[in-house]
C-alpha cells in the first residue's frame, strides 16, 4: 500500500466514525516529519477516543489524551491528528502548509 493510500484509508476510517472536516495534506518536500498529514475534528473527548480507535491498526505510537483535545497517531510517514474543535482552531496546523 502506498503512503497516499495509507493516508486516504485513515481519512476514510475517520469519516466513517463521523469525524468532521477530515483533510489529507501531502507535505512531501514541505516537512521532514512525514509525507502525509491527516487532520480531523471530533465533537468531544469520548468522540476523539472513538475516532482514534477507528483508525487502522499499526500506528508506531499514539500520543495525547481525549481530554486534552488533541491525539496524534504516528504511522511514521503518515501522521494523523485528531482534534477537538477548540484545539484545531487554536493550533491551526493547516496554516503551516497554506
């Protein structure tokens, strides 16, 4: 499976779990951290937890807590960020690649 397919699979899993505003960013050549970032929003802490559980298995590491409003699932070359609406607005990761 290509990295793009892996990112799209993660995005689809988030959408199926009712995440809002799911975006896939191809950051090859723009970031040395990963090739793709997936960003999504959940409604509240229990929803964030459910969204991360819905992601494909095999993440190298999952960090953050639902109560913090931000959870990151690191698949090495694909990084998935799941935010609360407030945390997504505050950190505004999309502005890094605009």
